[in-house]
C-alpha cells in the first residue's frame, strides 16, 4: 500500500465536501457548539496523528491523503469534466518527542473510546472530522497554523512524566 504526503486539488475537494456535509446541519440548525463536538474530536485525533512522524498513526495520516486524492479527483472529474490533479504546497507537523508521543496516542485512544460509545450520527461525524483533519493537515497552511501542537504535546508529556516520577513533590 502506498501513501502520500502531498494533497491535490481533488483531495482538497474531497475534504471540503466532507467538511461541508458536517457543517451544513450546524449552520442550518440552532448553531449549538455541541453539534460540532463529535467532528472536533475526530479533527483533534487526526491532528495528534499528524504530529506522529511514523508508525500506525503517521501511516494512517498519510494514507488519508491518498484516499482523498483518488476520491476527489474522480468526483471532480465526474461532476465537471475536468481533472483537479494540481498539487498543493505540502506541510507537516514536526518536532514530536517521545513524551509527546505518549500524549498523542492517549488522545487518539480517548477519541476511539468516544467513537465506540457514540451514536450512529456522531460516529459519522467523528470519522468525518478525522478525515478532514488528516487530509487538510497535509497542506502547508493548516500544518503551519497547528505548528504549535507538537510542542504542546511534548510539554504535556513532560509534565506527566515529571508528575509520575515524583520530581519536586517530596
């Protein structure tokens, strides 16, 4: 299986369609924040996975780009008769350390548990958020906007490590 770290216009189209499908009910409804919570959980888990340079989470992140590119290019071609294949400037989250990795895996695991407990609609929203987040984090703009995330994960992991080791407590 192959994976990509470059998003095409077709991949962007696929991500925007899923984003629109998730935001439309919120926009036309009461605009309650809780309607976006499940989508946000998926997006957050994808952001934590995108910070991982490899492993299963890193592979899943890059694989989402491959899926989005293929689906978006077919959709764009079928809908418009043009091929939206131009590549976008790629970006990535860098700097995740071993302590930050613990927090990233924990965050993804908590979203997985939330997924298991969710109803049918919220499960789709969590998956949609994960897809959109993982796909858009392949671009330089979104990855640049979340460039602070690996550092925050590392700091949280360092704090947990320090607390567990009992440093400064006694």
